[in-house]
């Protein structure tokens, strides 16, 4: 017997390094890499805040002038279900 897995959506992991902080901020979001890259480039170019909504619906805001780096993880489809696919 096999159980079906339902693909619910994309899940992107981000790590954001912030100037003068020892730890990075790790975020999971449903946004695509292209969307996040556009937001990051805008924040870096004009110093505007970077605003990201997490997969759980929380909002993270980082000052554009404080962004040291952004590391993109892989985009993965999240599956929901039980048993074998």
C-alpha cells in the first residue's frame, strides 16, 4: 500500500548576515530566489529596509545598510502526507 504525498509549495531557506552581529538570521520563506534577490539588491543599492515574510507568516525587517551578506539555500517543495510515495 502506498500513500500519496501532496506538494504544497516552494520553501526557500535564507541566511542573512548582519553587520556587527555575531549570529546570522535564518529564515524560511515561500518567496522565490528571484523575488528575494530583487529585494536584496534594492535594499543594498538604496539602503531601504529588506522585508521578508516567513513561511509561517511572520515578517522580518532588516535595515538595508546593515546587510553583510545573504546566502540562498535550495528551493524545495514541501510534501504533506504519510507513508511511502
